[in-house]
C-alpha cells in the first residue's frame, strides 16, 4: 500500500529536519499538528538540494544535482518518487497547489551555487535571495493558509521579506565558511577581507527592515501557524542581535550561535507572549 510508503517518506523528512537543524525543528514543533508534517516535507526537499551544492565536495555535484532535478520533475509529474524526500515533497506540493515557478526559482538559485561564487550587483544578490529564501517562505505560506489564494496574496510580501531576513542572517553568520570553504561572496560591493563596522551596520540595517516587514505578516497568520513562525522570528532576531554586538573582525573568523540555554529562554518567552495574545 502506498500509504505505508508515504508514512515512511514523511518520517524521513521529519528526521532530516531534526538532524540538520535543531533550532528549526524546535520551531516546527510549535506549529499545529495539522500543518507540521508539510513543513517538514518542504524543509527536507530544500535541505537535500542545498546539501548537494554545499557539502558533497568529493562527489560530482553537477551530476548529482542534474539527477535530483530529473527525479524532482518525475515526482511532480507522476505524484510519486522512490526518493522518500521527493515523495513527501510532491505530496505537499499537490495538496496545497504550490506553484511550479516557486520550485523552479529555488532550483535555479541552488544551481548557481555550483558555478557562481561572487554576486557583484544588487540585482544578482536579490535574484539569488528570491530563489533561495523568498520562495521557500512562499511555499510555507501556502501551507499556513491552506492554499487560500486571498490570504496568500495578502501575506505574500511579508513572507518573502521574512524569508529574506532569515537568509541574510545566515549569510552574515556563515561568512567564514562561505568565504574560506566555499569561496562565495553573497553581499555585493562588500570586500569580506576588509569587512568593517560601517559595512556590517549597513547589512544589519537592511535585515532589520526585512524583519519589520515580516513581522507585519506574522500577526495576521492563521492560529495554526502563528506561534511557530513567531518562534523562528524571535530566534533569528536573537542571532542578529548577537551579530550586531560582535566585532566585524570576529564575525569573519567564527560562527555566531545561540546557546541551548538561551534557546530555552527564547522559546519560553515566545510561549508566554503568544498565550497572552501580544503577537
């Protein structure tokens, strides 16, 4: 029975989320059970694509990515895949009518990471962020509003801005690995070898504006999604606060983290804020 394989596929996506991101998986647990699995399914898909281009250095990345693209197309076309992660993802895509253009934009940005290492213009930078982060936020929004077109269109811009904020925080805290290990520079017109406080402040100001726009959408999210998204918002805001306090020279040489103790405190604060209906 396919239902058995589907259940196994869903469990694989959940395990991928828990294994690769304890922070994100904690936020997903704050979502209502009715939508939780579908967010696992989306994360499993984007995580696997990202791992191909970022981690499999001893293997033919281009070939692996091409095969992944073929498997994805077949999964979406036939509504089944022997790859459990893609089988789970296609289930969510079809259940919530996630547009193919969002998936295509994501895959385009991931493919860029195979060949492009420097983003020299603002347009290149924004195009990459749209494909790597904004569309992921839109995929999740499709689930949050359960496919309702009117709600989706109303919250679309905020979801994109929140996705941008999360991605830019990741860029800033991963400067060392992106630059030294992957030889990538995402921020345009920024010499990472000479990153100073002025350049860092400009980047943080841009992220703060994205967070502000993203928060406007969080307060309008359905009950099932609001607590989980707000928890992720608070976590990333904490990361940004730590990055703001960290000297630019140190950001280039280490990866800023939120300790487990701090995470517990953040999640507790989010819970009480949510329960008091302050969001």
